[in-house]
């Protein structure tokens, strides 16, 4: 975790339902471990900061180190939004501000041929609603990475970074309550001028059942990969 208002959300519930115990590590308050010994998987969540903001958020350096180690050691890894961007940077890719503007809430998940048969993302239906809320995007994937899905604006929506390492630009873990805290809750300062924020929240609220139905299989599938002694 990079911020208190970016928790595991639905993924926390789904992992427990799948029989997977987890630590929600508040990296912004507690130093990260030096290694992943004793852990069978790594999920890196989102946050308001950028992938290069190590000077202001020094734990990002250690987060990138752990991501790179997970990929090297074939420890199952999933990066979500900022976590996806951190993985790209840690492995030699590039992240920049999206020239198409701020993501607008619900967008369709659009896997390519590789994404449809992917061991993780293949669990999700083409066209499933994906909650995207980001300004930055991966503009260049690492050399060994494979794009698995493309956002409506043509940017990378999901990628595979290694044998059992993935990143998604959207938020499959986020409930309407969490989304509200980012967009309309107390303490929110400034909103993207190009986005009708109340309408975006209303769409997320109305789509809650479909979001749950669409993304629970992703969490369950990742739990299977973590629990399995054999990598995909």
C-alpha cells in the first residue's frame, strides 16, 4: 500500500475467500522488507504519486527493487495502476503523462490475442468494465514484456512482465466506496477538468455488481498461482 485510501479493497476479501492469507503492508509508514522470503506472491497497489517520485516518496525505490526481485525469482506478481507503472520502470520501461488526458472511470477491458489466452488475464471476459482513474500511463514496455490489453485511448491497459508477473492500468480491487474517497470525498483537492466526476462515480456505483462479477475471477486466479508450486 502507498496510501491509506488505496487499500486491497475487494481483493482482500477475495483472497481470503480463496484461502490466501496476506499482509497489507503500509509502505508509506513502515519500511518494506529486504526480500520476499516467506511470501508466495506480491501485489503492488495504486497511489496518487508518480512512478519516478522516489525523492518525495522514498519507499518507491524499495518497491521497485522488490518487484524486480519477484520477476527474477518467478514469484507471482501483480501490479495495479501505480504498481503496474512501477513494474514497467523497474524493468526498463517508461512512464509518462497520458497525452489523451485523465482516464474517465469505467472503460471496457480490451484484451488482444495474447491476453485472451493469458494464464491470468484470460480469466476475464472481453469487454468487462474496468475502473481506470489515472493520469500517467506506460509509454514504453520493458523489452521482455508483452502487451495483453489496450485501453480505448490506445495506451497499455495490461501487460505481462515475466513468466508469472503482470500489470494492469485499471483498478479491479476498487469498490464504489473507495472510488468515492478518491473523487468526491472529504479532503479531495482538485478534479480533472476533462472528466464529469459525479457521472463517473454514478457509473461505478451502478456497475458495482458487474465489476464484482468481472474481477473476482482475476483475484481467484492469482490466488491459485500463488498457491500452486508450479508457475504458469
